[in-house]
C-alpha cells in the first residue's frame, strides 16, 4: 500500500471498514476480530487498484510493472494515477 502511494498510485482498502467494526455492531461478541479471522485479515490486506473506463494501457502497464517489481526495487515512477 505504502509503496503504491509513494509512486502516485492510489489504491483503497477494499473490505474496510468491516461492518462488524461499526458502532451498532462493535459491542456484539460475534463482532470481535478473533471471531472473524478471515474477514479481519482480508480487511487488512485486500486493495482495490485504480480502475476506470478511460484508463490508458500505459497506466495499466505502469501499475503492473510496479507490482511486479516490489520485490526487486526495479520500478521508476513517472506520473500520477
């Protein structure tokens, strides 16, 4: 998430916040994160990448290149998305 933002790619957390964290559910025993381990993990890890109808292939390629290079550090930023 941070590496994407550092390169002007602005993802958002997809399953965040969990409904179980809303005030009307938070006090229920069933809404404890320990009772929802898969949902809690998904809320912490799943990102929605930029997507829109007019997205140019250059931008798609740039996002893909960054994701592919996260372990190698080979990506060079060029413009905001």
